[in-house]
C-alpha cells in the first residue's frame, strides 16, 4: 500500500502580465518516482521553484507526510528535507556529478563542515587540473619517437602539417565539451598530434651546421617564446571577456593557420657524407645512445627538467587566485605565465650563442643550477608581483636549456638518426610533462603551493649535479664547438 508523501494543493502564482500557475495540484507517493510532464511554458519549472522556496509569493498549500509546510525560502525547503537540482547545467553546483550526488551534496557539506568542504573542493579541482593537463603527454610520449623515425625517412615537413591540423581539430572540439571526462578524452586525443614545436626544432636542427646550431635553435626558441609571451595574456583577455569556449576556437584557428604556413616552406635535406649510413634501425639508434653516457644523461635530464617546470604550470592560475583574488584571474595568470616567456625571449638566443662558443654541456650545467636557485624563493612569495619577478628570472635561466640541449643532440647524433633521437628526447620531455602536473597537483593539494616551488628547485639542482658528475666521468665525450 502506498501513501502520499508530498502534496501541493491549489498552487497559483502570478508575474506581471502572466498567470504562470492556476490552482495546480501535484502529489508524490512513497517508493515511487514521479514524473512531471508538460509543454514548454506549462509551468513545470515554476512549480518546482515554488516547492524549493525560490518563489515565495504563491498561494495554496504544501504538506509533507500530512504536516503543513510554510515554504517561503530555500532554507525552509531544505529544513523540511526537500532538495532540488535545476535542469540548467550551469546552475548545478557540480555539473559532472549525477542528480543523486548533487542532491546529497548539501548533506555532505553539512557533515564535513563548510571550511573542510571548501578545502576538499580546492583539492578536487587541483587534482583534475593536473590530470587533464598531463593526459595529453601520455599519448605524445608514446608517439613522439614514431613521428621522429617517420620524419627521418620521409621528411619532417609532412609531419609538421599533420601535427598542426590534428591539434587544431582537437582544440576546436574541446570548445564544445560539457564534462571533465569529455575534456580528458580530447586532451588525450590531442597528444597524438602534439609536438609541433619539438618537431619544428628537429626540422630546423637537421638543416643547420653543427657549429652554429645553438644560435639558430636559440633564434627558433625566441619565436616560440614570443608566442608563449603573448598567448597567455591574449588567452586571459579572451577568456575573461568572451569565455573559454570562444578562446579554444580562436586557438584552433591560429594553429590551423600555422599548419597552412608550413605548406609554403621548403625542406632542405642535409646531404649524408659519403660512406655514412642513410638509415638506422631503432636497435642501432639505442646502441648509439647507450654508448654515449653524456648523451644518455642529457636525455634523462629532459624528463627531470620538464617534471620541475610543469609541476607549477597547471596550478599557477590557482596560486595567482590565492595571491591576488578571483577578479580577472585569467588575465593575471596570463601575466604570470608571460613573465617567464619575456625572460626566455631576452636570453634564449644569447645562451645558444654562448654555448656554441664554450660547449653545450658546460652551459647546460650552469643553467640548471641557476634555474634551481632562482625558483626557490617562490616558496615564500606573498604577492602577485613577487611571483611575476621570480617567473621572469626563471625565464632568463631556463630559456637556454631547450636550444642548448637540442644543439648538443644535433652534435652527437648522425644526421640519418637525428629525428628518432630527438623523438626519444621529446618522449622523455612528455614523460616529464605527465608526471609534473600530477606531482604539482598532489603537492599543492596536500602540502600547499610552497612545496611545489621547493620540489621544483630541488629537481633542477639535482639535474645539474647529475650532468656535472657525468661530464667529469666522461671528459673525452665533452666537445667544444668554438
């Protein structure tokens, strides 16, 4: 036998010029799910808003379990045990939770305590920020050596075009996502085409004489950093003014234009010296890397540097929000990102030129130690502008690491295997990009933002120590290009 649990009798409500409800009767029974069906404008949502206390100027009676209720506010409804999740996704507290989870969420907040709930929400956001940021690099990690090997055999221009079009399509689709799972899936798909900039570095590197590779790659890095400098600021302005979906669409268009521009370029293949092999198997490439401990160390350090550098990237906007507040957080986060880009822009080419003259490994060691020392004060910042200054100093030091490292690989690897060796370098970088965001999200969630800066500094200094030891143990493998 069923009993009436909730009953609404003779509910009427008017708005200026409109009678939205007229003597409506609605009831539910114990153990049953009740559906309320009607045409658009029939008053379904209005009736539910009366029940939830959103509208208080109605007439009629509401009873629950035979007891009369006076529902004139959302708190009245909640105190009576009535919970509601509205049909509009953007008004739900957490859009990607189920209806049942959203209904029970208020009880969760009450049982945990509001302060503890806020802390839990921050940890939840930090965790998903790290995971969605890092998932792209899982697929990129797997495919980077494959693209490098294909580039060695068939040319890198075609790979650049495929990469650009694939990334543009992925980012365009991201603008339509409605849940974190959709975003996660598309970020993973995007990773298959990631590496446009690393592949462009290989594209330029293999066409450049060894003795000026650092300077040329530094110039290329300058172009890349110019985009990194303007991108976050422009993205922040677009996100604050037009929304994230529109920002993704414009980003997609920009990358597609880049792919079209590559079509207009001409690829010059450096001639292989007479007697040298034209193709290498992956087994031969591995043997070449393992025979050179310094090269192997440089590749390993690629992962450590990326772990350090990317541990702060996905949570930087959260840190900026904590320092400066939530007003225009996307714009101010863009400034913090761009500060490192400005330092990169100023010094990247100069570091490459210095490394061409004094040796790539020596300069790499110096840059790693400097970057580690510069990042440490970030653990103690108390204002946004202190963070911006530290990010700028980091950009000055870390800006030379990528071009100098690639120039060294260009020096040590035969031309016919350079794409694959650089592919392994990129794979290890992507591995660092996977671990870094997750590490940063974990550390910031459980130990605070300061822990991320301390761990980043430690990793950079450890990388410098590892490379210094390798250099001293294998002095014959250290070449001077001057």
